C-alpha cells in the first residue's frame, strides 16, 4: 500500500504518528517544515487526472471532495474563486440574474453590497448560503456530479476567536443528512461529512513557508475586511500566547474614506471606487477625490502600524509577512513607512483558503485506509 502513496502523504502519515497529542502549533510547524523542504504536494484536483497519465494518483479518486473556504467579512474566497460577501434574498425566482441559488424554498443571488460585520458568523443562515455558493462554484469547476456528493469542508477563524468559536463554527456547517439545493438551474445533493477549522493567518503562510521557517522572529500581519490579525512566529513555530486582533481592516478604512469624500467633495463613492483607485485602475473620479482617497489610505496604514507598536509589535526590529487582500491595497504605504524595516507580501488574496486546503489534505491523510 505504501508504495502507491505519493511522498506528501507518506510524510503526513509519519508526521501524524510522531505528533499525536501535540499542540496545533507543533503540528503546524511540522507542516511548515515539510513544505519548506519542498516536499511535492499532490494537486488538489488530482482526482480529475487521467489514470494512464499518472498511475500513482489512482487512489486519489476519493468518494469525497475537499473544499476550502475563507469566510471573509469583505469577500468569500476558495482556492479558485473570490466574490463579495453579499446576498440578496428573493421570494420568487429573479428573471434576469445569472447565478441563482435555490435552497429551502427561497431564492438567493450574490450581491456587490457586503453583509454587515458579524464577529460570530453563525448568527443566521446567510454565511451558510454563501458557503453553498462557494461549494457549487468548486463543484462546477471540477465537473464532479454524483447523486450525493460527500464534502470535506476546511474553514478558518481569526486566531483570537479560534478557541472560543471553533466548535460552534464547525457545528454551523455540519448539517445532518443530505443538503439539497439548485444552482444555475442544476440540482445538487451534498453531505458535509467533516468540518475542519484552522486558524487564519497560520494557514496563509503554509503555502509560502520558506518565508518564515528559518527566521528567528517574524510577525504575520493579516489585514482583512474588518480586522487586522497579528501573529508571532519564532523559528517558524507560532507563539500561541501572542495573537492579537485589531478592528482596523479595509471595511473600516472604506467607511471613513466614503464619509470624508462626501464631506469634502459632496460626492458619493463606493468600495469599488476605492479599490480601483488604490489598484491603479482607470476611473472617472476627479484628481482631488483620488488624492483624498490616497491620503486617507496612507493615514489608515500609519494607524495600523501605530496600533501594532502599542501591542509591542515593532516592525523596525522584526521582519513582517503581510497577508490578506487589505495588505495588497496598502502595500505601497506599508513599504514606504519608516516603521517597517523588512516586509514580504503574500500576493494571493486566496492565501488562507489555499492554506486550509493544504492543512486539510494533511489531516485527511490520517484517516484509516
């Protein structure tokens, strides 16, 4: 049996038995070490490959599909998709929408207007509906379709909320029985067999472990939709006694910019305008409005760094790895700041989802054959 299993799963199998009973941080460090040594990882979609092209991947035709989802306050991300965390509910089927999801007698479409911030996303059904959209998109990509598709779900929470909300978050997605819904007029039946919950930011550095595994100390700063989460890694291992969360994400910045532009220029702008200006895309906004947006963004970046210093996070003496979609928008201002000596950026906004997927595969490889 062992000669049929790719190298990553042999390593994961051995690592599992060596790390039984250890803390999550210790197991994560083991994963980081393996990845930093460039152990080959089986592609997440290996179950689609032709057996004749790679006979070693035959066993990957599992009866389940692993789907990783990052439930951001601003956007829902999977390894292959990203869409705004917004929903519209309809009592009848909308006539003009392309992406319609029908579940439990109601119709839903995604919306460009994000949901209000919720620290606990299990308060109502909306994040479950967004999860069904994400699952449907991933199933559609793979072309998988069976009478009942068994799903292994890998999700995450901010480190500061992880211990308190982990079990509740898992129960929220782990529904009993078969879940039936219709997406783009195609009926789906799924069973969420297992829910794995990982800490955000830890997961995001897994695919880029070479950035951190050999460093004495490095801070991982995840600038997300509503929060900025900061973690300390020592010699590649997370210091679980140090994890902080600040309410200084991109949503709070955008709200302040929208207010300021309205007061100074008597103009209503949206989140999309701000992202376009900061990303260098063309807009018809006047130059003075663009200057207001950039000036407010610079102040917000400075405010994040100042608040980090108050938490004893000094990025003049410690390197930083910035992750999250917010860090990409703030990158020019962070790199130019005298408060940051050395910064690396994980450029994929889907980094947490990619990390959940890799950690989920390691965890699932522990299952009995």
